[in-house]
């Protein structure tokens, strides 16, 4: 059965080459740690990983799509490293029962495994005054769900949803901490780790503005850059002079003391903090940024807070290009499994963009090209670098043209 032509490659389809970027020994360690294959004779953790990765990269919306797509050819099934194509009921049971933590662990270990390569091959916008410093961006995104189907994900009275709480590493330009909770969970409590090693710079929105957290960050010598809440009480200690002919969007740079009762309870009323007010022309509003860093330029602090846009772009990108808004199962385990496998595939795609692709691509265009070529037997290098939108001439066929009878298409 020759549905797939083997050209410009060995004997593996593109999707198998992408999945092979996950070292087998690393995958086996994750399954052994969580005993994921205990009692499983057919649909093992690797089968589930292949099936859900096929769903992510090929944008399948149902289990039937996955089963039909993988089972299109016996040769294709074998070349994916499977003994058989997965049935709908088998996939449904696997999504419900197999512990999602095996894929969470796999994502974290892949991030560690490729850390040096990923960090070397990507350069984010560098702020000169903090060059070489560790920067973490913290935020969350909400995904709406039907409450009647996802009853564990209660959000509001008649609405369901989940939150993906994320810590974004600015050096890797990838999430290095992810936690998935029902949407009613406040951002402040969504991540277990909010205090980091000494001198780490933490950038976040005002949802994380909390006196207890501020005190913990100061004690750990973290540098936080966040928005102050509008009702926060403080005392103005003095202003820092602003340059005359640059940074006209920075309105005020001042030193303050927090003097509310809650701030006094945490011992913050004697700690000097800095408040920088920046005018945002696009939205015609003033952003008030608070930090415990007193020495850097106000421009550096404003640019640091602006870096939050990187994590917003990540949320937008993963929602547009992968499957984290339409789910194949309704259980909490099924939803988390699908999201963590989406994160793994996002990491693998980023690895390809940064190390294999020689041309710059818009990420959405790159993912679409991968999707189109997913089942073809073409090399990663060829797909990343040779396939483009230019017009190409057809190769003359080796065999003679078919001679159709004149009345072949006539209606009798």
C-alpha cells in the first residue's frame, strides 16, 4: 500500500522524526517513575503519547480522527513505532486512567535535557542593564469549559474553566513551571513556587501583588517588578530625578513606604520601595510599577514590565497552533494529559525552529507547514528549509500518459 511516497528521507514519516527528538531512555525513565505501563498490554504510555501528539500536530478534534489518521496504512502504523492503531474506546480509557504526571515529568525533563541548546539558539530582547540576569515572567491564562461536562472545573455559577498557571523563563523563552487548576483558583496560589534563588528577577501582574509574598521575596533577595494595586496605601519619601530629553513616557519615579496595617504586620512599612509610573499611549492609561530595586534606571524597570508581553504571546501561540481549547475527554486527568502533551510538542517545535530551520518563519506558518507534511516521508531539514510557497514545476512522469476512451465520462 503506497499512500506515502518515500523521498528525500529514510524510512520514517515526519511525525516519527519529530517524536524521535524525545530520547527513548528519557521516556522510559518517566514511565518507570510513575509506573504508567503497569497492567497495560497494548495501549502503553508511548502509544498514548503518539496518539495525542498526532492529535496536537494534525489538529484532530475527535478520537475518531486520531484512530482513522493513524490507521490509514499498516506501513504507517509500523513506522510510527506502534504495533497497532489505537481504538477510540482504548484512547478514552487511557486518557481517563493513565496518570497525567508522566507527561508533566516528561516535559520538565525534556526542558532540562535541551536547556543548553535552547538557550544558546534563542535571543530575546536584551535589556543592557540586566544582561545575563535570570528573569522569570509569571502569569496565567483561562480556558472556558462547559460546566455540565467538566463538573470538576467550576468557575462561576453557570460556567466552567481551567487556569494554566505559568512561569516563563526569559533565557529559554519557554515555560519552566506549569500548573493546571480550576479557574476559580486565584493566581496568587496557582504556582507552588513563587520565590526563587538569590538575585532572580520576577516580573508579574498586579494579581500577584501581596504583602506576604513581597516580604518573602525581599528575604530571599529576589527582585520583583509588578503593578501596585490602585487602593494600596503608601507614603511618598522622595522623587528620583528623570532625564530631560528622553524617556518621556515615564511620568514619575519615586521612593515610597507601604503604610497600611497589613503592610505593617509584614514589616514592610520601613522597607524603601520604588514606584515608577509609565504612560502607555496605546491604551491611554498610566501603569504604576512597584519594585524593591532602587538603583536601576526607570527605563530598565519599564522595559522589564513590558517583557510580560512575551508570556502573553506564548499563550496566544499555543492556543492558535495546538489543541488546548477543545478536549478529547472530560475528566481532569484527560484535560491535563492533553495540555502537557501540547506543551511537549510546543517544545519540540521550538527546538526545530531554533536548531534545524535556517530561515526565519512566523511560528504559525512553520506549524502549518509541519502539519501539511506530517505524514510524508520527508526529512526534517527538507521540510524546514526547502519547502516554501514558491511555484515549482512538476517532474515529468516516467510512465506514459493514460489513454482514456472517448466515452469514458459520457452519460448513458
